[in-house]
C-alpha cells in the first residue's frame, strides 16, 4: 500500500516546537560543557526490538535543524519492518550538534514507530476479513497528522482528520437534538451532497431507526459480539458499518469476523508503547 507522505511544513512545525521545548532558554548544557565544537563522529540509530518504523523524516529534520552540515543517511524507509539490532540510519558530523538533537529525533521515531507497530498487529490479525483498521481523533494534541501518518505506515487507515473533514453524529449530538431521526434530518438539510454523514448508535433499536432514515454510514458503539452480528444481519449491506469501543488485541478478530466494514480503535494513538530505539557512536 502506498503511504502518503507527511507534508514538509507539518514536520518542520512539529520538530521546531519539540526542539525549542527541549533546549529551553540556554540550550544543551551537558553537551556544550563536555563536547568540543570541532569533534566529529559517526552515529547509528538502531532498533532494540521488532516493529514497523515511522518518523524517519522527522528525525532527519531534527538533526538538520540543529546543524545543517549534519549528514543523515537512512537505511530503510517508513513502513518497513525491523528486528532487534536493525540499523535504521547513520548520522555523521559535529557530535555536539548530534547529541543536542538526539532525544527529539528518537522521540519522534520511537513514538511514531510504536503506533505503526501496534497498528500492524491489528492489521495482521484481521487481514483475512474485509474489515479495515482505522484510527480515531484520540490523538496527542499538536501532532495528529504525524500520528495519522504512523497509522498508515502500519497498514491501517485514517478516520476523520479533524472536525471539518466529515459529519459524524455522536451520542451527545443525538441527545441534544432529541433522536436519531432528527439528527439525520438536520444534517442532510444542511450538508453538501458531496459530504459524508455518519451516525453513531449503541442499540439495535437505534440502528433500525438509522436504517429507516437511509443512513449511509453507521458507527456501532460498544456493542457486544452478538449485537454486532445482529446489526450486520439487519443491515444486509445497506450501509457501511463501523465497530468501535473497547476493541483490543484480544477481541479484534472476533469483531472483524462479525462482518463489519470498519473497526476504529482509539488505543492505536492514545496507548501504543514507543518502539525502543537508540543512538550509538560507531566511530
């Protein structure tokens, strides 16, 4: 699957903010006190566990932002699998600059690779079904685009990128306007004919109401496996069905095998552990 790249301006904005946060007011005290300005070495970024890599471009920009003369050479691409001791990239140049950028660079690769790796677990578990594994808006504030990219590196797909991407009528919207029927009516009245409208339901009765209103995309929230199966049977191919809520490695296969079209999983972005990545001097 072709992975759409992160727009460069997003990488630059995110990395600059992270570096400014790390440098504080007077910069890297330790490296400035211990490392001479003319000392040059070659360093290697290595994986310490198996996984899927993402965020190499972020790491490269972190080093080049600190010092434009640093040479960064990636050995693999985002989306590729690594095993323990895989060399991901080499960095050569002034060691003072490299050590100053080290933590920011590794934070981006580690965090994004963790998301990609976790996503890939779910994708592999469900690959024999038609269900697509997708992310949600439960992302780290400020770096959503990067985390959504990491999902794609792991073989998953993206849900809404933001509130302006599509209409998703949630339970609180339904409570505010009174019913599934009223919520769908208002959305259809005001939305462009080109705009997607999805509605969340948490009971079979609400699903039936949504189908009677000709809903095209329906989110089945926190339903049991039996209710998901009943929902798929009732739907009979009329609407796209998305399962969501409390889905994990232990139950994702069972959810996928109910016949739903989409499985959205918040924990991919809010709870994935970072991939263990390190930087070592090679010469």
